[in-house]
């Protein structure tokens, strides 16, 4: 990953990599430009022996630590959908 991103955006990006929903609780504002080297966790990819997993890379390279916790999450449920009527 690289480029100027907010901590909220970084947390959103990490969600897919970590395999769980992540929330920014750093209290940091502004944009951050960074480079993060980690072993791929995608099926079929062979991880590089010298690259850490995403959790270790975040802590060692960026000083960020993912901590498991429970918190409410807002989401939208669509329980019915119909095609619009066209006159």
C-alpha cells in the first residue's frame, strides 16, 4: 500500500487484508503516506519467506496494532426490491 490516506481509509483497506472489519481508533487526523511490505494471504499465492504477515507488518513498520474488540456497526438491510413501473 502507498499514497496519502486518512487513518479511516487505512482501516477500511486493512479490513479486506485482515479478514475482519477494522475501525480507526487512533485519534489521528490528516493524510499519511506510507509503504507497507507484507506476505500475501490470497489463496494460491505463495508467501515470501522474508515478508511478515499483515498484522506483524502493521505493528513493526507503521507502529499500528490491531486489537480485537466488539463494537456496534451500522449496516443497511434490503428485504424487498421491485422493478420500477415505467409509463
